């Protein structure tokens, strides 16, 4: 097919061609970034915590008044929870994965270091914590009962040893020799040796701001004793709902002077924590669908207008022997050239918009694959939208077209 007639027709209808080209470019720019954001948000909502979420639930407990026997009450609660027939294990802590709140501290590998080597979330737990959460120990050892102390929300004693995640160990000691090395957290001149390494334990935050240190966690061997604390409980297989009911009843039976502010399974915590991300993904999907539909209708309308304007020309070409397929290919090729120009311009706009969002909102850079996918979608959209007007043009009878003015 010769391109000269097509280019001549486009020059005679350059305003319409420019409008479609710009519409496709804007659609592509928005589509690329929207698809990228949707994928990022959904991927973030699926990030593993390293725990056995299906069997876990958390109880946020707050004591009424200012009791002076918090240690005894906490020990009694945990011991009672562990004896329930539907409960496999439990421990007390200040925070837990998916809580969307907790402790974050800078970590150094040298005493009195000016700049932190890493930032990590800090968890407290006893010798049953790893078994309760279902964490996988990949090096070193677990805590023993001799390691466990008690602390509240204020500064506590120096830990006799800590357990870190594999990702944090690699960040702190890239040479791979993290075990028995000391790190400095609350006390800049007093180190705590790393006694164990777990495969993964995610930070308690589910926001995008926590992505940089999501897999950086430290576990200190403390039973958390405070007016407000949390109990993480592991239910026996297929007994989660029963364990949740039994745990609440047992705690109130032991001492009614408390408020259970929140009793939720880890599955519910994940659903609630990432609700906004899924909502944003749905909204962006609807916007993308509407934008694609508007663009498609615009192409259909403008191409139909061109067909109506060129009925006489089409009729002459048909009378001279042009087949229906040749007429369809003419309009499809014309649309393909416009769409390709719009796609190139749209890729440039998409990259520029993403650079602005990266600098303004600390978003990730747009991968090239999204631009390619968006360009393919726009090109296919243009071809499909132009197909019906092209078929209408090909169906014009030569005699009728030559008689028209």
C-alpha cells in the first residue's frame, strides 16, 4: 500500500488527526502511570510478613487504672492463654506485624557511630515468640528462658543478645558474618550480640514509606510489661475463631479490670491495613476503563466523520477497482500512523509525569515495560475503534458514491 494518498488525506484533515493523536498520547500517559501504581499497590498488599498469618490473632489489652502488679498480671495472662485447648502458644509484646504501629530505631555497627547503618523495626518477645509466629530460624539460636527479661515503654536494660532478619543482617554485615557481631541500638556505646537470624519478619507498618526497611527487623528478648500491651496468640489448626472467643473469655475471667481494645486475626489486620490500597487500585481501574472508552468513542466518531466526508472519493476508488479490503486497510493504516505518533508522544509524557511524581511523592520510577504495554494497548485500541467506520466505508456502493455531491 502506498502511503502518499494516506498522508495527503491526513494533511487535509490535520486538525482531526492532531486531536486523535493528542487524545491517544494523554490516554497513554495516564494509562501507563495508573497501571504502574495499581501494580505497585497490589504487590505491596501481598507482601509476606514471614509469619504464619492464617493461625494468628492479636489482642490489644489495656488495664484500667494504674495497677502496680503489671508483671504478675502479664505473666498470668500469658500462662492462662497457653493452657487453652484451642491455643497453641502466646506471648506479650509492644507491637506485631500488620499492627500499623510500633517501634523503629536506628542501628549502628560501631560504638558512638555518627550515622546509623540501617533503620529497623524493633520487636519484643520471649522464648516462645518464634514458635508462636512461625518464624524460620536460618542461623544461630533461639532465645532461652535465661535470656528473657522484662521492660516497659521506657528505656530498658541492655539485651543479652538479639535476633535479626536475614535482610537486616545482610545490610549491616555484607560480608555474611553477622552472627556474634554486635549492634548498637538504644545505647550507642554498649553493643548487643546477634545470636540468631530469621528468614523474614516484616515491619509492623503497611505504608509505602516503610518499604525501604520493610524486611529490617530486630527482636529483643523482653516480656513487654506495660499498662497497654499486646498479646499475640497462635491458634491450633482450624481453631482460630474458637481460640479468639476463648481467649477473650479467659482474660475477662482472670481480671475484668481491663479493656480489650482490639481482637483481630492477622488476616483481618491485613485486609483492613491494605483497604486503602485496594480502593485506590479499583478507582484507578475505573478511571482507566472510562478513559479508554472515551478515547475509543472519539476515534470512532472522528473516523466516521472522515468516512462521511470522503464518500465520493471512496466511491471513485471502488469504481476504479479498489477492493473492500483495500479500503479497510487504507483507514486502518491511517489510524495506525496517527496512533503510533500518539504512542511515541504518550511515552514521553508518561515518563515526564512519572519523574514529577518521583520527585514530588517519592514514588518508584516507571518501568519501561509499562510504557510498552500502554503503547500496545493504545495501538490496538486505535485499530479496533477504527475498524467499524472502515467497514462502513468499504461497504459504500461505487455507483451511489459517484452520484453523491
